[in-house]
C-alpha cells in the first residue's frame, strides 16, 4: 500500500497501518532527534514520543507532506527537551576506567569492523561535527539538519519550521558559516577529499 | 575564515546557490562574480566544503523499532492528564493575577495623579477659607449688575480672597492681577460684580498666585474694566509679609507625594517578587 493509503487508514485508527509508517520513518526521525539533542537516550525518548504524538494527532493531519508534518513534531519534541535541559542542567555520567578516571567517550570502545584507525577517524569526525552542531543555536541547527542531513528543499524545511523561505535561507547561510568556523579546529580529522578541496582553495 | 569584504547577503547567495535555490538572474550574477572575484570564489569553496562535510554524515539506524502497541497508547493517554492541569492552573492564575495587578496599578496611578493635580488648588482654597469668604460672596451676590451667569465668577473670586483688610491699589493693578492669576479666574468683563454696596471690593491673590506673583492685597474702588488695561501686569506689586502657612501646606503635599511614590515602589517590588516566585514554582511543577 502506498503512503497515502496508510495515512488514510491510520487516520481511521488503524494502528497497523500507522506502524508501517513508523517503520518507514523511524531512522530519519531518530537521526534528526539524535543530531538535535546529541544524546542517544534523549533521542530515543524523543523518537518514541514523536510517534505517539503523531498517532494521537493523526486526525489533525490535513494532507500535504507527511514527512514535513512528522519532522515538525520531532523538532518540537527536541525544542521541548532542550528547553527542559536549560531549566534543569545535568552532568552526563561517563564510564570510569580502571584508574577511576572518566572515559571521555564510550564510542572509542565500540565495535570496529574497519581498522581501528579508520573507526577512530570516522568517530572523531562524527563527534566533531556533532560538537559543532551542538554549538549552534537550536533554530540554526534544525535548519542545517533538515536541509543538509535530511535533504529537504527550502520549502519543505519552511513547512516544518513554520517560517518563511527567506528565513530558512538566511539561517542556513549563517549556520553553515558557523559550522565552517567551528570545523577549522578539527582540520586534521577531515578526510582527504575535504582537505584537498580546501588546500586548492587556499 | 569569512572574507571581510563579503556581506551576509553574499554568503546567503552562495549558500542558496549551492542548494540550487536561486533564480536564473541570481545564478548568472553569482557565476559571473565567481569568475571575477577571488575572495568570493574562496568563500564559495569553503562553504561548499562545509556543506559537503555535513551532508556526508549518514542517516543513523534507529536502535530499535518504535512501533506502537495499544498498551503504550493507553499509558501515554493516561499519564499526561495526571500532570498537566496543575501547571496550567498555576499559569492561568498567574496570568489573572498579573492582569489584575496591572489594572489596579493603572487605576491607582490615574486616581493619584488626579489627586495630585487637585491638591494645590485645594490647599489654596483651604488657605482662603478663614478669610471671611462668605462676606465677599454675599457681597458679590448682592451686587447690582449680577446676572445668573456671573455668579460662579463671583464665587470663584470670593474663594480666592484670603485677606479682607487690604490697601487700595490702582484699578489697573487689579486688572493685571486678574489676567496674571489663573486661580482667580478673573476672565469676565463684569469686574464690578465684586463691588460691595459701599462701592468697594476686597480682593487678594490666592495662595497659588503667591507662588508666581508677589502677594498684594487690594481694595477695588469703583468699576474696574480688567481687560481694558494694557500692560498693567508689568506694574510692580508690593510684597506680602508672610507665606509660612502656604509653604507648610506645600511641604505637606510634597511629603504626601513622596509617601505615595514610596508606596508605589513598594507595590512594584512586591509584585515583581511574587511574579518571580510564581514563575519558579510553575517551572518546578512542569
């Protein structure tokens, strides 16, 4: 069944049809939540809450882009979580090593199907990008993630965030500039293809 | 690094150009500039690299399936209702309290400002009360040319007579006083209204007048045409001997104003404190 049919059935209360939509979108929604929040556990909660809220609000969906509608819900969930964090800041618990020192990132101990150096570089780069994303104001972050990570065009991103296309354009440019500045600090982590481009330009 | 010669608008154009979100005219302009402007081209390449780097990040796999079950839905429907009402109630109550405070504060402000405006006039009236106003009023009412419209004028003049015993200045000086003093309100053309049966009227400036003009008790003899005396306001007035009673009243009013201001500040501080407490309590309950 196509997406429209599933949406139609889900609006009538068909949980099975809705769950098929969940399976189709859960990776994208989880990725967005993770990139917005920078935390797996929070992203997991936000994703689950998004689908619950979406199911409960299915009858209010008036057509258009279902993806944009879902992303609006998850983005709002993330904004709520970020606001809650601002009100109640917490210190994340890191695992301790044998010497009772905190291990900075447990990802270093993750599974390594590639060579350890490659995994290390990829993870370091991913961490670097995530760190720079975390440094962006949340309005900028959401725009970058919708356009550059989810591949939305400006109109769809504007639908998600309920702002004019011009706002998307200016926020995206400013967000990319900030990311550019931030990533200067992680220069040595960049893969060759990115380094080569920069060396040519400079 | 950003190029100092490029504006935010330039970066917006470059960014939109990278995403194919520019129209044909803009596209041509950008491409022309890329061919001619080295700084513009450098900025384009750096932004392009950043964009590709972010886009190179793959979608993550969800750590589990997020499919819903009827049990999950019933649990999620039950839990929010248990917690939502209290913050809502608190916020609503806070909003109403704020609204009432603003209304009361505004009302208080308006009333107080009116009272303050009225206070100097009232004090001058109080000062003039003991000075036999009834006699002058009676005289004004009994005056031969008095009409219905003229009586209020006479009354207002009567209330502004603190000292019945006075000297007799020239008629022109009285006219000058009348024009210069606001509280006396000698605006009518029928100045002889104030003449008693004996043909004289006892006029003295009000306390309000005393603030701007030297006090000068007058005795008016005969008919006085107030407006027909040009330049009389420039005539020097004789000084009054004692203003202590007036200054005491002004001091009282000033003190009352200060008290009122202090009360307003106190109310303001209390209101802000309560608002902060309400917001903090509301946030804790969220």
